[in-house]
């Protein structure tokens, strides 16, 4: 098991996974912001 973790570290898997997590979080924040602004711009027809 330690060889597996060492190989993941050697290939920078943890760093890449962290970058993907941060980018995914940022995209979710932007999507939420756009959703809120679109609902305010076009009027809230559904439950907001």
C-alpha cells in the first residue's frame, strides 16, 4: 500500500486532484451566481 501512495505522489496525483477540486468549486460558485442573477433579471417564476 505504501508503494501505491508513493507512486501517486511521484505522479503528482494529489496535486492534480486538488486543482480539479478547486476548479470544480469555482465553477459551482459561478454557476450559482449566474443562476441568481438570471432569476433576478427575468423575474422569479419558480420558487426562488
